[in-house]
C-alpha cells in the first residue's frame, strides 16, 4: 500500500515518522510532499522517507493519501490535486473542521476518512478519533486504523459531529493541560521554587495523577476525595476552584473549541 503524506508540519511529519518507524510500511511505500523548499531540504537530509516537491510525481501512484495542511489551505490544495486523483484512492484528512462532504466535493472522490489527532502523537501517546464515508470498506478502514495507531491510540466514532466534539476534548486538549500546568508553574515560582524544581514538582504531579487514574476505574471525583480531607489543604484548593466556577469554565472552553471546529468547516 503506497501512502502519501501531504504537508510535513507538526502533524503530517509526526504521522510520517510514526508510519516510517512501524512495521506497517516499508520505506519504499511512504512518500511525503510539502510545498516549502526548506522543509523538503530538511526532510531529504533526514532521509527517513521519499520526499517529493511536485504532486504529479507522487499523488497518482498513492493508494492512501494523508492530508495534513491547515484547513484554510485545503481548497487551493484540492483544486491542484483534483486532476491527479482517482476514485480507488483513500483520503485521510487530519484537518480540523473540514467535512467529509467538502473533501469529496473538492476532490471529486468518495473514499474519505476524517480524523482528529492530537499533538502527543509526536511521542507515540496521541489519540485520534476517526470516521469514514460509507464507500470506505471495513478492510480499508482497518488499514487506516493501523496507520493511525502508529502514533498512539485511536477511536472510531459513528459520525462527524463526534470529530468536531473530539476537537474540543482531545484535539485541542493538550493545550488545556499546558494551560493548567502553566498556572501551577507560576504559583510554584511565586512561592519561591527554582525554575527547575517547579518543573519537576508540576510535571511529576501530572504524570503521577494520570498514572493513578489509568490504574483502575476510580473516577476523578473519588480520587479528589482520597486526596482531600475535610478542613485540609487540598479541600481549600478545590473549594477555591469551585467558588470560582473553574469546572464550568473548563467545560465552556472545550465547547468553544468544538464550536470553532464547526465554524472552520463552514469557512471558505
Ligand atoms: N497541531 C496540532 O496540535 C493539531 C491537532 C489536531 C489537528 N491538527 C490539524 O492538522 C493539520 C496540520 O496542522 P499542523 O499543526 O501540522 O500545521 P503546520 O505545522 O502548519 O503544517 C502544515 C504543512 O503543510 C504545508 N502546506 C501548506 N499548504 C500546502 C500545500 N498546498 N501542499 C503541500 N504542503 C502544504 C505547510 O507549509 P507552509 O508552512 O509553508 O504553509 C506546512 O509545512 C491542520 O489542518 C490541523 O487542523 C493539528
């Protein structure tokens, strides 16, 4: 299965690297195309996959095409791709908001998988939600899933609404975690810890809490109760967050990303 990745930025390159390092594809079957001369030169030096500077040379021979450009570049890209695509090819979009219908119309094709990855894919800890047009067969979808899984885990969702919704949870979610980390780092610095000690305190706290959470089926509420005793320090912190409505504000933020994903799909 010859696979082409279009757009070798954060996401496209992450997927290309993930696929290159897996047993799924051998080197001859992985092609990368980017329009930037700098990116092409850097990737050629890296020599992990075949790098192309013209779509004519790579797109017609691809069985599967990952599209990883920014959503606002997609219409121009589709116009350029359209004369070179065929109906047997499978197109896997990583673009936020761009609907399956828009991809089908833009390219004149039927087999489309829409996915929503996230940045921890760079360290093999990503989570990708995906859904497909009905023309993609079960076997083809399994092949796509295997490729998506080279960067972490994936979940299949029944319809595109869940792709936009997962943008608000997992796609944009790493930034919410960094936001929370940033506040804790600032508090630690203000309390007088060195930069390095603050980093250790905060990152170990996140890592440890996630590890505990993953070890069994206890809910976050139960874990909070285990840490916080009545009249104690943690309860004081949690009460402060509740008084300031932090929980609702975080939910609002996730919905803002969800709504923006829907808007992006409508923008031309
Ligand atoms: N980053 C994330 O955390 C994240 C999470 C979930 C989903 N996504 C989705 O992933 C997609 C890519 O995001 P990204 O952060 O990887 O973007 P990025 O770093 O900007 O990478 C996109 C790459 O594609 C190149 N490009 C633009 N137009 C092209 C064209 N017509 N043909 C070939 N290459 C082209 C860009 O070159 P120039 O820089 O020269 O334009 C750039 O090298 C987006 O649609 C985004 O919605 C990203």
